[in-house]
């Protein structure tokens, strides 16, 4: 019996050792899996730590968008309130206007007034006034320049007999007469002039400058200079920027435009006739005075130099 018990215990011990060995193997496998899981857990924790800032940024963006949406909703509601208030005010104004119109006469004159409130004659008169205001300064400048040429053609025959009376007639009397004629024509055709004193003064100044320019061309080129004066007049009226817009002129023609006296006269007359900024009148006068000084130097400068030389020689001879 004791041997059987020992044998039976040995068999159980063998079976238990086999189970212990199998359990140890399973324990190793479980430990390996546990290590693998721990590595995956660490990697997941690292990845989670990397994505946390992105998640926080997304939460902040969502918060900002929510705030903006709330602000936009408030603005929209305020706009609706303003629109409703405007509609209410418009309705009240329309109702008040309707009450003012009642009762409306249904006679033929009233109906015609609403169908054709402005007559064709009034429209044409307005257009004519606009044309006069637009082209009046240019035509006045052109007339004064042509008048200076004609005056110089008359003086050309006797320019050798220059005297004080001749100078007074050319640069005082005739320019004043031209100014009076221009003012009379403007008044006859009912051209609007905002400043008559400035208009007459500018007319006299322009006539004097144009007379000096015509005299300078006559002095430089003789008879050909008088013909050249008409060409200059045509060129000036084209390049003033009214008949041909400045946008259609190239750079060279725009540069030529700046050295034409009629352009400054046109701007000055436009200023005094249409009541624009006084700076434009001052700029125009400065430009005209500059041309007058240049023309006077060209005309009388050589004569003065020659006269001084003659006087010097006569003095030395005595």
C-alpha cells in the first residue's frame, strides 16, 4: 500500500511539474504580451500628447467662431431694427405726402404738368446756357488773339515810325476798346459772368499780352510772322483741351499746351465767368504776365541794347 501511494504521488508530482512547466511558458508568453502592450500604451500616450495642442487650437477656434457668430447675429438684428425703423419712417413720410397732395385737381393743366413738367423751351435754354459757359471762355480768348493779330497787321505798315502815341494806342487804347467790345458782346448774348470787374480787367490784360505776342512774331519773322500768328491761333484753340480732350493728346502736345498763352487766358476767363477758385485766376494772370514779359524782351530788348550802344558811341565821340 505504501509503494502504491508513493507511485501515485510520483505520478501526481510528474503531472504537477508538467503543469508547472506549461504554466511557466504561458507566463512568459503573457509577460511578452504585457511588454508589447506596455510599448503600445507608451506610443499611444506620446501620440496623444502630440495631438493635445492641435485639439486645444481647435477648441479655441471653435470658441472664436462662436463669439463671431454671436456678434454677427447682434449686428444683423441691429440692422433689421434700423431697416424696420427706416421703413416705418418712410411710410409716415409717404402718408404725410399723400395728405399734402389731397385733393388733387384732375384738370388738363395738372395732368400735363405731371406728364411734361419741363417744357422743351426750358430744356433748350438750359443746354444753351451750358454751352455758353463751356465754350464762352475759349471763344473770347480766340477773339482777343485774332484781334491782336489784326491790330498788328494794321500797325505793320507803319512800325518804323514808332512813337509814344503809337505805344499808348497799341497797349492801352486798343486793348481797352477790345475789352469793351467783348463785354458788350457777352452781355448781348446773355453769357453768364460771375465777376464783371475781374472779367473786364482780365480782358484788358489778355489783350495787352496778345498784342505783345503778335508784335514779337512780327518783329522776329516780319510778314511771315503775321501769317504764322494765325497758325498759332488755330493750334492754340485746338490744344486748349476743350475741342480736343487732354486724354487724346500725347506727351509732346501736352508739353506744347503749357507754353501757349491762350490756354492761360481760357482758364482765367473760365474762372471769372463761372465763379471757380480764385487761385485759377491768379495762375492764369501769372502765366499771361510771363508771356508778356518774354514777348516784350524779344521785341524791345534788341532795340534797347542797340540804342545804348549808339548813345555810348556818341558819348565817346564827343
